[in-house]
C-alpha cells in the first residue's frame, strides 16, 4: 500500500483495448490498499500525474499502526467503503 504524500495520481483500467480512468487520488490518500488485505493480482494501474511522492506501507507496518491506533482501521474501512460506492456508481452508468 502507498500513501500519497505529494502530488496526484490517476487510477486506470483497460477495457476493450482502451484505458478508462476510474479516479484521481491526491495527497493524503492511500492507494493499493487492497494489497494489504489479499494477495491477488492488481486490478488497476496507478500513474503519477506530474511530480508525486508516496510513502510505502507494508502489511507489518500497517498492522503495527492499527494496533497503536485502532481508529486507523476504521478510517481505512471508511475509505474503502467510499471507493466501493464510487465504483458501483461507475458500473451502474449506461
């Protein structure tokens, strides 16, 4: 998982031979968080939109931080819930 410290990134997937932008993420937001919870191939590509700096957070560090501050787990669940809602809206579009 990564936390964007500076800059912006776009999240894209390939669909029918073309790239589709799913989202733009900014400083303070996590990306790649699904990798903390499951060992599955990535489902999207993240690309920097200009100069960007990220902090790498591996599973062990994440679990230590959650142990120190359980509210972090709630925050992560809230972020993931918001993203599921965003993607559900995109999928529902004609």
